[in-house]
C-alpha cells in the first residue's frame, strides 16, 4: 500500500497539477460558474512573467453632449477616450501536507490518494476566503465601496435584496451572485425561495435566490450586535487569473525514508481582483512579499478607479428576523 501511493505522487508533475487545478476550478467554482470571475490571458501572461503587481488596464467611458449637424458649414468636434490604471496584487500562496505510510497500513485505505483528491476543493475554499477578505476591505469604513452599502435595521428578504440591487441603477441587471453567511442562507431557506440548478459543465448543484447564484461563507461573521453583511456581485466584476512563473515549482514531493513519510507541496501565483478598484499597497503588514488576507481586508489598500456603478459590487447590512430584524415592507 505504501509503495502504491508513493508511485501516485511520483506521477504528478507541476504541469499535471496546473492542468488539474484549471479543470477542477472551471467545473466546481461558483465564482466561475456564475460568471462573476473572468479570466484575461493578458493578465495571466503578466503573472507568469513574474512580479508582485500586474496592470489591468481599462478604457474610461465616453460621454459629453452630442452636436447638431450643419449643412456643410460646421465641423464636428472631437473628444478623447482616456485610459485608467487598475492595479492588482499577485497572490503567491502555498500549502504542504505529509502522509506517513503507517496510516495506510493501519487504516487499510490510501490517505495520500484521499488528500490528492481534495486539493482542488481546498484551494477553491481558500479563494473564497480571499474574496471575502477583499469585500471586507472594499466596504469597510472609508472603503472604496462604502457608498454602495445598503445599511438597514430590517431583516433580509426579497424586498431588501431588490432595494440593494437598485444601488446599481440601470446596471443592476449585471448582478449575478449573492454571497452570505450560512445563517443568512438558512433564513432565506425558510422563505422557500431557494432553488437549485446544475449547469451542464458542472459537477455540483448550485443554490439560487431570486435568480442569483448563492455562495455560502461563514467567514462573513456578524457583528456583536448580530448585523450581517451580504454581497451582490455582477458578472465580470472580478478578474480571476492564474500564472506559472518559471521559477515557481507549483507541485513537488519529498520522501523522508527514515520516517516512512511522503510530503507534497503546492504553490500558486494568481490574481483574484475586483475590476475597477486599484490595489494601492498603502497598508501592508511587514514580513510578507505579497498581501495577506488581513491586508486585503484593509480599506486603505483599495481605491476605486471606475464609476461605482461600473464596478458591479454592492452590499447589504442586515439582521435576521429570528434575532430582531423585521422583513422589509
């Protein structure tokens, strides 16, 4: 048994791991399935080239009054289209595991194979925590999106969510996903409006509410007063890009023969960044080459460079009906 799982580890190369993570993410990530997170080959190439910050360039919208045409006696004026600077931090993250061969001997099972089968799900959960940390920073006091937060003393229901999506005005139709705490999800389940869909290219059933894909994350903890924050995200509001710098070993193994232990390590370089919000690096904890989740949760590290309606992220602060909130009228 021990020799069998050692052989399994030996067959996995960084290229195999990279392909596995790409396929697993496409099939199982609610961010990707909902269309909230999109990839840009240009950004992936920048990550692969190395560095701590990548440019996510964009063109500002055009505006200005139109002009009345003349009868050959007037020329139309010209305005310019200008570019903006949207900067994203590259996140370099890694995780290692170890399996002792005696675990296989005593259990009669294959713990190494079990671990390998769970790596994809592990990294998707970590991406979810990164998303939550980023949202916390965006909507913190003085944050880039504080003005797109609907603060209500009422409970959460369909009316409250519709009031929140109205913060997007005529851009509200782009909203596609709700991210919430499990207690909020349970509250909405009691309203019997949670439905499930299974996309043709996915292996999981995805919950929806009012047509929005639902993602449940208990990292969205309530305040001491029982106030929760639930977020609505638009399609294409986040860029999710991965790269493979030549000097970064994304998967490798090591065997400690004296202990009978196999170790394997994963490393990733990726971006999960809200389009239209520049990462400023203004308030970073010392001792790390790239931002921690705590850094992502700081308001000073985010600066809006789009019009807020074009950023496509809104939030609602609310209580639960069961803890004193009342549904919206």
